[in-house]
C-alpha cells in the first residue's frame, strides 16, 4: 500500500513538472543564466555524448587492406618459388652433383652449376634485396617497385653508370649532392609542402649512403636496390632459358645397357630442370603480378588517393607496402595483413629517426583531420598511452628543423582532445600542461603590458619560426581540455599558464577597429576568451580558485574593458568578455575589482542601452544586463557606482522594452535591495515604474512574472499608501485582483521549479507588503485561502529557493531571510484582526 502510494505521488510530481514546463515554455530570450541552477542532464556537451557512440559507429573503410592482401599474395608466390628453389638446390647438390657428378655430361654439369649459382644467390639474397628496397623508399623518385615503369630511363642510367665507373679517382672524390650535410643546413620547406623532405642534421640519409669510396653514385643504397632487382630478373630469365633448353632437347647423354651408375640419371636431371623452371616461372609470375598491380592497376596511387595523403604521400604508401611485404616474406604470410596505416604511423612516430618521426606525424595528422578516418584514428591513438606521451613530448621540440613535427603533434593533440575520454588521457600525462604551455609564446614590452600580436613570423635563431600557428593550436587544445572540470583545475595549477592565456586577450583600439584586420588575429583573441570563460565558469572549489587566480592578474579586467569599449565590430568578443565578467562576479573580491576598474560599468550600460543593434547581436545586450545584475548583487559599492552613472531613468524605460525588461528588473531589484539608505533619493525614481511592474505581474508569466514580482516587493515599499493607491488606479488593477493572482501563483507552483526558483518567495514578499500596506488586504487573502497555500509552501520548501545565484547545481549567495521566516511573517499578519 505504501509502495503504491509513493508511486502515485511520484507520478503526480512528474505531471506537475511537465505542466509547469509547458507553462514556462515561453521563457525569456535570455535562456539559461547564472540566476538559475543548471541541470547536469541538460548541460551535457558534445564531447560527453560522442564518447560513447563507438558501439554504433559504422565499420571504417581501410584502403590499405588492398596493399596488405596484395603483399600476402606476393608472399605466397615468393615463398612457393623459394621453396621450389631450395628443393631444387638440395636435389642438385645431393642427388646430381653428389651422386652423378662423374657420370654427368659436360654440358649438363655446367648448366646445373650455373643454375645453382644464379638461383642460390637469388634465394639467399632475397631478404637483403628487400632490405635494400626498403631503404630506397625514402625518395619518391626511387625506382623501388616501379622498375618496369622506368625501363626506358634505365638505359640512360646504365650508360652514365659505366662512365662513372671508369672516371678518374680524382674526379670521383669531388663532393656530390649526396655528401655529408652539417647542422647549419636550413630546412626551407614549409609544413604544407610534403615534397620537401626534412634536412638531416649530422647523419646520413639511408638511401644516400655511398657504400664504396670509388664511384659513390653507383654504390649508394638506393642504386644497389635497383641493381639487385635487375639481377633478380636476369637470373630468373637465365634460369628459364637454360632449363627450357634442356627440357626441350632431352640431351642428357646415352645410358648403356647394364650401366647401373647412370640408370636414374635422366630422371634426376628431368626433375631438377623442372624444379628450376617452375621456381623461375613462379618468380617471374610474382614480378609480373607485382608490376601489373602497381603500374597498370595503379594500386598504390589508388590507395594513396583513398587515404587522402596527397600526391607526395605516395612515398608513405610505398613504405607501408614494403613493410607489410617484408613481414609476410620474413615471417608468417599473415603477419603483413595485421598491419594498418595508423599503427604503422604510430610505430614511425616512436622511431629515433627524424625522417621516420616526420613521416609518422604527417600520416597521423592527415588521418586525424580526415572525416572518413578521424574517429578510428583518434580512438587508436587514445588507447595507446605511449603515443600520446610521444606527441606531448614533441610539443617541447623548439628546434627550427623540428618545426613541422611539432606542428603535426599539436594538430593531432588538438583533434584528440576533442573527445572527453581522450582529453582526460592527454591531461593525465605528466608534464602535459607544461608542454601545451610551451606552445604559447608572446612578447612583452618594457612596461610589462602584452604587445599587440603580430601575424608576421618571429625571427628566432636566424630562422622564420611560426609562433603564430603554435599559439592558435595551444589555445585550441586548452579550449577542448577545459570542457572537463578536472582539466580546468590542472590548467589553473600549471605555473604561468593563466597569465599566458590572459595575455592573448589583449586587443587594443587599433586592432579592434581596423577594418582590414586578418581573421587569424581576432581568432586568437576569441580562443583565449573562450578558454577564460570556461575556466571562470567552473563549479565547486576548483572554480572558486580559478576565478580568484584570473581576477588577480592585473591585465584581466582592463583587457576585457578595451574589448567592450572598442569591439563594437566584434560582438562575439564582447559577449565572451561580458560572460567572463559575470562568472568572475561570483566572487566578492572579483566583484569589487571589476566595479573599481574605471569604465567597466559604464561600458556595460552603454552596450545594454545601445539601440539599433542587429537582431543577431541581441545576445550581447542580454549578457550585459546579466553582468550588471551580478555586479550589483550584494555589492553596496557597485550600487553607488551605478547610481553615479545616472541610469535610473533609463532603467525604468527599459522595463517597457521586451529584450531588456527582465535584466532591467533584476538590476533595479538589486539596487533597491543592496544600495542602503544612502541612495534613497535615487531609489525614489524607481517608483515611476510601479504601474509598468503591476501590469506585467497581471499579464505576463514564467520568468518575466517572477522578476517583476521580485521588483514589486521592493519598489512598492518606497511608496506611501496614498501613492500605491494611485498606482493601482493608474494601472487599472484592483488590489483584490493582485491578491488573487498571488494566491493563484502559489497554487500553480506547489513545488519550486528549476527555471523560476524564486517565484514563491517573491510572491510571499509581495503579499506581506500588501497586508502591511492596507489592513483590508488581510481579509482578502483570508477569503482567497492564503493560509492553505502557505502551509503547502512549508511542506514543500526546497534548498532551491534559498539562493540568489547558482554555479551549475551549486547554490551561491544564500538569501538572508529564509522562506520559512517569510511564511511565518505572512501567517502572523493573516492572524491579526
């Protein structure tokens, strides 16, 4: 029975909430504000929701599968050919040369010997050929697997090779373009130019190593790979010719009757030549299949195009293929098909070779920004802590020759931090915040203020180092990391990071009013403001500490003031600056600093009252109103500063403007509540708004009705009984009608609502004023059933009604008078005769 009753009560609560939601659907254009608690269910960001979508994610198309299956098929042919060749080698050495060496015909003996030499060399040097070919993949112009494609040009190379071999030693000894390069050689290629390879510092490029002191051009590794390749083809062709000749002619010599020593010689020779022919044909079939797929089917080009690596990414695709093929040949044929391009790039990233690091970083960067491969790539990187650590480490690389690697690492991390789980892993790396901080570089002038940011590259160690791009990426990474509460704390605790972020909010009059300003400059200011906003709006003890740290930096408020003063062409920047001030005003010390900074309150009112702004910029005026209401809350000094600006009359007029009236009412209520008795003269000007407030209470609903009732409870106190009667008469409203509206409000909102948490409190405050103003109102409330409604309020009071502002779901600035005290006061007035 109790269980059923509880279920019924829960259902009734849900129904009431649903009904109230439908009534509050016409809430103000301001949307959620700091004056209302934010339900965590409604404030989930996209990074939280997409982190768990991997279960429904469609299978990722992997273009490199074409290469791994191609490598497997080649490996099957290669291993079969090698197996037959080994069998033929054993057969020849054990059976023929061992058993029939004396009885063999002279021609057969030399044929077998030649075949064994050329095939034995090919079989046992195959792995070395792969090694040479693997090293040859560093240059996109190497032959490598494109041998048939370059047959026409190879004839010219052969002629040049012969000339070089017979060149005098003195000429050979002259330095060539492959000579040892010293550290002072500069890396001239831009990050976007993949055709230019990173210049090594004090080490050789593996494909350019001269193996012999004579004719170094011939004996560098990439040319050795070509030589081995053509020797392979030549040996296989020779084997086919020699074996075919013997198999066709059958001239193995005559076997005399009764000669037991030569009885099985012909059969043995037939088997050997057949094995040699089969092995050579399989090898040529492998090469033919190789060239057909590469040169005619263009498998490498297609895979490179599908991987979106660009024209110069072909070298990476080629290198991946060689790695897969080598694994299939040297290990199990299935080892290569376990490879994928992302894992391959991660292995290169962890290499000690700068070239391999750059190659891996480029591949991961391209895959991370690709719409097709981004999710899968970031998921693999995210679960590989060693790769994340490597990327974070690369952020500290400030050598100009490592600029592109550092840039790629920052790009990848900016993508990685976009998902919540990955952002937690990035921030969890020891020293990660310090590494990200190293991306932020800004100069200061002698006075200590931040210089205006220049888009031009800064000259650093005689190199054009693009700090500008790294600033953008650093702020972007911080912006994405700051979506998580714990990460915000780490950002705040990182030494020197907050001042760096605040430095980037500096934008002077020249920058903000310049019509030719580049978007990148404004983007830097915008991102820094976005990071500051996220940090300042953090909840709990972490948020309190962050707001304290931000407000204590002496440039914070003055930088925002400049944006408010000169940023009329950039409303987005103004809106972000205003929201930062609103969040900082949660702390008492910060509130005083903001109000004490000359011009901030004035600029906020200028924006709030500014007319003629486009509709898409209305959110800036609304934000300015919220900031002013926050700055006037519980701050007597700020209330006095506001009255000195002589804006009381404009605030009264703003109550008639739909866009401004909610925040105007909030500002006026706080001025009435917290200014003290010193401003009684200025407060008297608010009585002119009495009729406007009364009409709004009777005709409006939801949020507007709440703030107007809250304002009425204080504005009406400034009037005498005679003045209040005139006000009701001017508004065309009877006091009994207002009393009925108040009782109806308490009846409608039997439970406090998250969107209008102060509705019942303000209604009771207004009822108390009415009963104190005129005794006749007491009987009116009695007749309307006010006592019953007040008893219901006592039974359903919530902590939600005890606070004036909220930080997320945490209540701040508790009301000085509890709602229970208000109810008791109202009940006593109702009890008086």
